[in-house]
């Protein structure tokens, strides 16, 4: 089932699923008509025999979702660690794995950043959280938090800011990179770590901020 | 009917071989597919020293294909030797060797030949440095000669679709190589409309996927026409058993599959079973299909 946000900028894709998945893990999704390379999406929610994915509109997959049976594979990747009273930080659709984490383990504090109110109105946000909108960014709020355990997911520039401000604490980053196989075979989704090149699909998608080099990319 | 093929004295139970690269060294792939199901497995290219690979992004999604810029990431030949002993014995083991200079290729070839049933010489990686080895004919000759000198195992010259396939095949034949793999991914690029810069740091990458299949099929056809005794691995854009038969008809003895197995490794089982059904329906052995389009087709 496909649900679109008010202006159609975001999609929630619900699929029947009786299997398991943990927060931080992802699935690849395509349809019988395409796209040729299945796209990776973090789990947004999993309950009552239904799995949900939060998708930003405009990608190639969108034009097929209404027209053809969805093909889903997974779960892939490693689950997020279960932390005590974590500070959770998200940017845009990076809220997806954070949402699943909250539903499973709860949270200490949550700061969610949005480009506009459309996505904020579309997703479930706990009442006891802080949401900020452009041009305000989560970093302007989270720098006042004293929590030690932190998980962040969002655009690379946001992750860089979070690491700069809070990198001395126990900070985990959920990384995103274009991937093809999702199984650690093709070595497409490379990230540089203190232990050499690792892969988002197999070794991640969550990495300790202290171990990952966020500058090792070409944008 | 019989799917088996004999190429340069080596028997393949069916014509399906994996492409070098997208399936790494097989440890993940063989969790999904039994080695008993496929004809041959080709490793990722191994070089004398470890290679870190390219700065991301390494993948660009395209309609009907993808552009990759992995950059020959591999652990180097010494580390590879620890892995090589565990390559499955239930299919033909093809080890891909790479480097920059002829002596690099010779070094890797001599160190890995004991683990290989065949050795594929990667002359054509599209996304390291400036030029492919294939584009330098003298260097290609030297590389092939240096490998031929250090092993008696069957060699495969993996050639570039960016360079005349007939010249490359002639060079391979003259060097005593009896198999060509046509071929590597073809060079291409995309530009980021937001930044005005190429998406890939190395500007170009290698295009693979179904959009690419007619290009390679035509090259296979030309090479088979010019060199009927040369064995060909056709590689590019195969998604299903029909594509394999088409490659065979054009002249391929073996058919490589890369991107399809990368996005769906389990599909190998379906593809082999479908291929068996198709040749049963045709009432022909697979070997009889090889190059049939050069012989007037089904008459």
C-alpha cells in the first residue's frame, strides 16, 4: 500500500511481511518493471505483519511503485546497538531508522530536522521530542544535550556537523552510500574507516563516528 | 540435452561463468548458489600489491544498467593465496589477474596458477588510471607474452569494448591465447547537474547491464566471424537464459554474468534450469548452438 504526503514529496510504502528485522537494517526494493538495480531503504516500521519504508519522491523507483508488484529482499546490514537513554538525531528521511528504533527501544532525547513541514506532518513523531525546520538544523539544539549515547542519521553534511560537535561521546552514525548488491560482494558502497575500507551494506550501515572518515568521498 | 562445453581442454558443466568483479571472491555469492549449479566462477582481479579502490561514489544507477568505479580493490596476491585454497572445486575456477606492467601480471600468474583451472588476464579495467592496457597494443602483447611464459594453464584475454575487438583478438591469438572474454564494462560518464562536475572522481566508469548487451553481442559476432577457432566468453547485460542462447548463437562458447548475479545471486538457479529447458525444447546440445547464426541459423 502506498501513502503519499500532502504535496506528494514523500511516500510511505507498506508491504506485508511476516519475517524479522531490527532497527538499522535495510531492505532492497524494486518492482517487476524496474528499476534494474534494487534500491536500499531502511525499515521505518515493522508491526502486525506489515513492514514500512519512508521514501523521498523523485527517484526512479517512484514511477514503478503504483504499477507493478514490489520485489523486496532483506533484511541486510547490522542492527543498531541498543543504547541506554540515547540522544537520537535525524535529518529528512534519515528519520526512518530512528523511528523504528524508537518504536522498539525508546529514547532519551530526539531531535529531528526537516526541510519543511510536509515531512513533519507525514511521519509519527513522539510528542516529547524537538523538531526543527530549515534553516534551523538539529545541531543547534543537540549541542545543548548532555546525553552520552548518540545515534544520528541524515545527510552527510549533517553527520559531519554532528561528529564535529559530539564526536567525543559514544556517537554512532548511520551511513548511506549508493550500493548495488547489498551483500558485501560488489564493494560499491565503500566508506573509509580506521581499519581501512569497509562497506555500508555488510559492515554497516551503522559505524562508530570515531572510526569513520566522513571526508573520504567525492561530492 | 547436454549443456556442457569444452573450452581449451577444460570441461564446463554448463556455459555459465560469473564475471570477475561484482561477486568478489565468492564467499557471499556461494551462500546463495551452489557451485555445482554454475559452469565456472571468476574471481575478482588480483594484483601484486593490495589496492584500496576508488573514492566513493563507486556506483551510479542508470536506467537499464549501472556505472561502476570500484577501482580494482583487492587484498593483493599474498593475502589472496590464503583465500584461493578455499575456492569451490565443484565448478571451473578462473582467477583474474591484473597489474600495470607485464612483470606484475607474470608475478601474480605464477603465484596463483596452482589454484586456478584457468587464468583470466584483465587487460581492460575501465576505471583505473588514464588508459586501459588494451588501448596500448604493444603493452598488451607484452602482458600476454609474460603470462604465457610462466604458466601452461589455459589463459583468457579479457579485452576492452572501447578498443577494436578484432585487433585485440589477433594479438591474443598471436600470443598463444585461445580464449577471449568480450569483454569488460565499457567506459562512460555522467555529470551531476547540480554541481556541473562529473559524478565520479575519476570522471569515467564502467557501464554494465542490459542496455549494453547489443554492443557486446555485435563484437562477439565480429570476432567469431573473423576467428572461428577462437573460443569466446560473451559478457555483457545477460539477464536470463534467452540472452545466453543469443550470445551462443553469436559465437560465445561461454557466457559471463555479472550485474544480474550481483543484484540477484539466487537467479543463477532459475537461469540454469531455464537454459536446460530451452535446449531440451530445441532438441539441441548447447555446443551445437555456438556460432549458429554464422551458419545460416536453424536450417
